[in-house]
């Protein structure tokens, strides 16, 4: 059995459309008190890794520094029964030149630069390495029931 750092699960083609869409997945991190914390994020998927951006003063950043385990649940924006869950580890990387957060802004906001950070805000790119993936499919809302 490979170590968790060596495992890498692959998103099946049947669910790539979710990650390519403008969905807002929920990520869950572990707080210092042992409780879970969940937040919506904007993502970019490059066909292999899922990435999102956060500020260094956010709790999710501090949570991931302490414990890199993360779960993400992404729902197709047009069909809430078509979703995937990714469980894995997060890798944090400074986004000093804001290149990644601006990529998010182009995908989700159709603007070249992310406009909402206060002056001097420090950003990081969070890359999720998938270790386990669940991809249930229950049909289409309003469609026939099996």
C-alpha cells in the first residue's frame, strides 16, 4: 500500500465538466479544536490538480498549515445531483505576483485582475492532491427516476 503522499487519484472524465464549470465547491478543513470548517471557493482545474486561492489571514490557511488534509465537494451548477467529492492533501504556495488569483478572476469574473483584496494582502495558492474520489451520479433533477 503506498504512503498517502504517494497516492494520487484521477478525476474520471464523466465528472470533468463539473471542475471546468464556474461551480463554487465547498472545501472542508480541520480546525485546531478538532471541528470541521467548510467554505465555498473558486477553483481552477488543470486536468490533474484542483487549485484555489486564499488570503494568509484566513482560518482555512491556518488550518491547512497545521493539518494539510482537505475535502472538496463540487456540484455541477446545472444539476445538483451531478457532483464529486475529493479527499486529499493541500500544498500551499505563495502567490506573490498574484498570477493565480488573477486566473481565478478571469474564469469567474471575466476581469484581468482580482479586485477585492485590501492593499498588501498576502495570497497563497492551495493545490489539492487527490487521494480518494467519490463520483456518484443520481440522474438529472426533474428527469425520470430509476
